[in-house]
């Protein structure tokens, strides 16, 4: 491993402060004012994952905008539709399917049933829209039902069902019921010679992540989070073929590079300049090599929080900070505020 890959190079100081925030807010307002208003009467009705009723083993991922983890041939996905005027719309399905998956499906629209088959599109996020045919729909309440089977492991990720032309609207699904717990697999790396010498820990961390990658290959419902650039460098250098596989899984949404920072540093012992450099270099490397921009500051094993972390996270454009100790509030989701008044969303499940 080259010496310049073991630590971030000095790139300068990130300028943070209220003026930048005001400029960004003004830009967002101008963009919003420039956006044209939607048409009052759309010529098409789109049935989206957020409005679906799901029974069986399949899951609507609202942040990703799809229905996935569909491993149950008995699963049923349904939407309710109010048709204002009778018509004969064409029906189209937007889906994505990874290699070695796919199969038969049926879409029932009112009294009509349309059949089709999904084939791999390249990955779980590589969408394709296919026409299924036209159906006669009378005015009034109609139900659209999607089922699948037989299929190989999982039939597809569902992104939308479109009926066009049609005057109507989707009946919004009721709000969520009992809360669900989502367990995110991520072991806490110790890849800088903390528990053992540096080479031993580097090998251990790289091989553990490769074990997670094997699980993604074997289980279509499995996904995991990966953190720290030095672990990614170790996989790239020792297992270049697996590194390309990792990049493909990241593009599919099966692995998320969660940490914008180069390392999971002990932020309460670091200076503001060092924290900025860790963020700038971590984002630079991952955007250049992985083609993604991590959304979080992933500092899950810290013994305290630096006063400027909210300022640094906001300046880097991150969605949130995730940490697990010394939460100063009674809430898991809360705002951290730096001395200059900058705030950043924070998530601390550990207390």
C-alpha cells in the first residue's frame, strides 16, 4: 500500500458559516420558484410503492422508491384506484432485476389479467419499463393486484405501474401500523493497529467485509453497510476482482458506503481542521473510485462529540451524523448545534 493512501493529503480548509447557508437557501428558493406547477389533470396514473398494500414477504423501501426483498411466491401487492371516467388505458410495469433472478408475474387490473416475465436488467436499480397491454376500465373504484411465480430467488424490484391515458387517482394507503425494526449489519472496524498489529487487523477487516459480500450474493434480501476508506483500499489491493464485485453491489443498492469520512476517527480528540480534511479526502476518494457520495458522518464508536461536528457535517453537505455514545438529548433523532449556530441532523441509537 502506498504511503499516500494511508492518510489523507492536505487539501485546504473548508469554509463554513452562516453566509454559505444563506446562499444555499436562496439557491433552493430560486430553483423552487423556477419549477413549473404540475398539470391539474394528469393523463396517466402511476401506482407507486408508497401507496401499495403488501401481504407476504416483500417490502416497500420508501427512501429508495421501490418494492423489493420479494422472496415469497405467495406475496400480493395491491393498489386501489378511483377511475373518474371509463377508458381503455395501456398498462406498463417499471421494474429492475439482478442477474440470476426473475420469473413470471400476473397483473390484475379490475376484471382483466395481464401476464409477463421479468428478465435481468443489469442490477436491482437498473430500471426497465415494459408495456403489458390495454385494459377496459369502468368508472369507479378498481383494484390493481400484482403477484409473481414461479421465479428464481426473487422476481424483481417494483418501481411503478402506469396506466395511460386515464383520468383517475390512486387511493392513498393507510399510514403504517406497528413500528418495524431494521437491523443494519456493520461490524466496527479496528483497522489501524488497535487490537493487533496493523497488517493483521487490515486483513481481518477486509475478509470480514468479503464474508458480508458473499452473503449478498447468496441472499437477495441481504444488504450491509461498509465504512472507512482504508478497508476499501485493502480489498482493492488484495482482491481486485472482489473489489469490482463490491462496486457493482454498491450500484445495485445492496451495499451502502455510509461514511463520508476517511476513517471512523475519535472525533472528540480531533481538531476541527483534521475533521474537515478527513471529510474532504473521504468524499474525494469514494466519489473518484466508487462513483458514490456517502451521505453520513459514520462515527459509531466515539467517547464524546466535537463541538464543531455539526458545522463540519453541514459544510460537507451530509444528510446526518450517526454516533452511538454520549447523546446529550433524550431523543434518538435530534439536532446537534455548533457554537456558530450551524445545526446538523444526528442519529444516536446507543444513548
